[in-house]
C-alpha cells in the first residue's frame, strides 16, 4: 500500500509539473490577446503601424500672440533673455526663435530651463518641437550662446484664448551634476 501511495504522489507531482509547464507556454498567446484587447504594452494590432506624415493645418482665420518671459533663479548669474519678446502666429504655424544666454562668471556652469505656460487652459495647445529646456545647457566661463526654440500652437486651441505667455526660469544645476559624477 505504501508503494501505491508514493506512486500516486509521484504521478500527481509529475502531472502538476507538466500542467504548470504547459500553462507557462499558454501564457504567451494569452498575454498577447490580453494586450491586444486592452492596448496594454502598446500592442493594439498584429499589423505594423505605418506612420503617414500629414501637412499641418494652419488656421489663418485667427492670430495668437505668444509672449516670452525669462527669469533667473536666485542662484543663477547668467544673462538670459528671449531674442524677441512676442510673436504673432496662426494656429498650426511653426514659430522659430531663440533665447540668448551668457555666462558672465569665470567658471564653467550648467543651466536648466523650466518652462511654464499661461493661461493654464492653453498649456496643452502650445507644443515645443525643439527647445533648449529639453536638456541641460553647459556654458564655459564667459561663453555666449543662442538657444533655439520651435513652437507650434495647436489649431484646436480654444477660440477665447488670444494670448499665451511662455515663461522660462533658469536654474544653476552645476552642483547637482558635479555631485552626480563624483564617486
């Protein structure tokens, strides 16, 4: 009897291991189906998505004024200003400008600009396609630089918004990067 009980246990354990192994293999297609249904993990279709560029739709029936403001954080000594204080653009039209920066200190510094947009309900409609705020800006002692900015106002901008203000605050992040690179 003892031998039969041990054989039953071995058979049950073997069948359980085989079932678990089979379930592991079944999980891959089940996961793919789950992701396709829910859109989780970016899987929405078996066919590869083909991107088609479309020409931007420019709304020439209205003009939006964009003001530019620059501010230095208390610890930042750089001269920092927009090349122009404001531009008027049609929604859907790309505006290209730059901000000028100069490091008057006698040492290498790293700056980081943080943007903000007002009014708040226009924030989602101002898109930066190229911006110096995407990365840190290292400047050598006494170096000057023009930092490019390309923006586009979404044509879906609510009609009651006629003016947007894009402001940047420039921070000195030199110490933060020096601390990060020190072992």
